[in-house]
C-alpha cells in the first residue's frame, strides 16, 4: 500500500471516528433537551452526506493520481504484454511450419 492509500484510509478512519463522536454528542444534547431529535437527525444526515461526498472525491483524486503516475512511468500493461506473448506464439508457429 502506498503513502496516498494510507492517507486515504487514515482520513476515512478519522472521519468515521468523528462521525461516531458527533453522534454521541448529539444524543447527549437531545437527552439534555438542548436540541430536538429532528435537528440531531438532520445534522447526522448532513454529516453523512458530506462524508460520503468527501470519501468519493478523495478516492477519485487518488485514482486519477495513480493513473497519471502509471502513465508517466510508461509501464507495459498486462493486457499489452499478453497481446505480445500471443503474437510471439503465432510467429513461432509460423516459423515452425516453415521448417
């Protein structure tokens, strides 16, 4: 796992932990009648939506970064290598048939 993936999973873990603590705090505020259940649910939903968007955006950026890094390295993809291997086998068969 590379550093960017570690960062993604650490930030995701922190976000989940923050969501749990937010939920606990909101539950306490509801019990103490400092906010209504409706307001607490709304805050939880908004946090969940923001978290999902954040997670999606970070994953998308991570995927784009990985893709661009691999492209810049000009590595041969497995599919391309398989095509070359197949072509070599075909050529070897043709050469063998000529003998």
